C-alpha cells in the first residue's frame, strides 16, 4: 500500500473538527491525521470520534508531516508560527485556514518559506458538502496545489481565487453563508407554525423544502433564475410570495448584509 499522506492539524477547534469529520466520512485511506491542541478535552473527543493521533506538542505534530494545516485563531497564529518555523522542512505544504491572515503575512512570519497557501472551508465540510476557497501564489509548485485540491475535494467543492482580496467576500458568501441558510430555514419554519402546523411538522416542511430545492439546483443544468421561473406560475400563489420578497428588496438586503460581513472581516484583518 502506498505511504499515507501525514496531515498535521495545529488546533482542534470547530473548523478543524469539521474537516477531520469530512475526511473521515470520505473513507479515504490515503491520509494519516495527527492533531495538536493545548488542552486534552478537544483532543480526546477527536481521538474517540475519528481515531486520529493526538498531541499537545505542535512541533511533535508536524514532524514528518506532508501537510500542515494551521487551524488556530487569527489572534494567536503569529505566535504559533514563531514556535514552529525552526522545525519546518523544505518539502512541507502549509495551509492556513485562519480568517484575515494574508499570504504575505504568513510567508513573512515563516521567514520567507513560500510553500504556503490560504484556504477558507466552511462547516458543511463535516458532511462532505462544503466549499473551500483557496488562494496561493502563482509560483507555488504544482504538486502542492494538487495536494490541496485532493484533500479539500474530500470534503466538498474547491474554488481557486485569482485575487486574494476576494477572500473577504468569500468569508461573507460561503463562510457565513450556512448561518444565512439556517436563518431562512428558521424563518420558513416560524411561518409554518404561525399558520397552524405543529413544530415537528413545520421543521420537516422547512428542512425538506430547502434540501430538495438545493438538491434540484445542484443537479439541474438550469441556473437559479430559470428554476425559480419554472415554479412561479403567472398570477399564482408562488408569484405572490416572490413579489412580496422582491418588493421588500430581499436581494439588496442580502448584498448589504454580505457587505457588512466583508467590512468586519477587513477590520479584523487590519488588527493583525
């Protein structure tokens, strides 16, 4: 059997757990995962749930690792890097999933080491339904790009960005996007309860409607506009519903909400 790729997660928080869960659910046998975290609580959960190796020593975790995923909070990533950099070997791929930390910052903190890319997965990666935005310098070796493609493909779809400035918009659209979806599900469920459905039935109606609609959109060759028109009969009930949402400016509201998220992302990035 081909040697497995060793992946070292530095940090065992929510996003690391989501990625590990997705890799585990993919049933890929190509990866050996070790996770480092300061406390044992999260580590034991990850070990028990996914069978990964664990340690509280970051430098021990990255030893002989092919891929190092920095899954720590942006506020502490510089300190973590300063403790790691002396033990980085020339052929390791470093992936940062810390929001707001630019590629230039990372390379600078690693004293010019350039086998680095920035990635932003989202929480549905845990069920292999995520989307990951990836940015790397054009000079990054092809093999490292392929390594990143391979591992993130296990947990969903990948989107490579040509412009790093789009990372803030990515954070708003797909990073925060799941919360937006959950909020809309909550709103539809509340409407169903308002009109007399029991809570358990309202939940089924809302969840299955969103799931079915999203699945249709994924599998269809039509875009969202065309699909929406197909279920909106002239002067019918759906047309009335869509008209109310359009008159309320829902699309502008969503764009404005994303803009606020982008501004907050940029504020946090500047603080680094």
